[in-house]
C-alpha cells in the first residue's frame, strides 16, 4: 500500500508542477506566483504565534509550506526554461 500511495503523491506533485508551469506562461499569473514566493505569503513554521514552541501541527505546516514553495519554484523554473511561442 505504501508504494501505491507514494506513486500517487509523486503523480500529484508532477501534475501540480506542470500546472504551475502552464499558468506561469501567462504574465499575470506568473507575477502572482512570484509575489506569493517573494512576500512569503505561504505560512512557515509557527508564524501565527511566534512565542510558542512548535508542535507537531506546526512541523507539519512547515513541511507543507516547504513542499508548496518547492512546487511553485519548480513550476516557474520549468516555465522559464521552455521556449516561448
């Protein structure tokens, strides 16, 4: 079961990267994606309450934010590497 789940997650990740690359071909969407990354609008770690010790929920949120950031960056990189029509 673990191999099936891992394969599905990888497929979703690849699909999301492709969709970000397609969206980034539109200057409007590309600018929004870049703004999202530049302004750190993706919550990281315990930003909501910086005075507490991060628990498992915040660790999970941090891992999710890292994955979202990686997907967006890879999508932008793919869009920038592909020749414009």
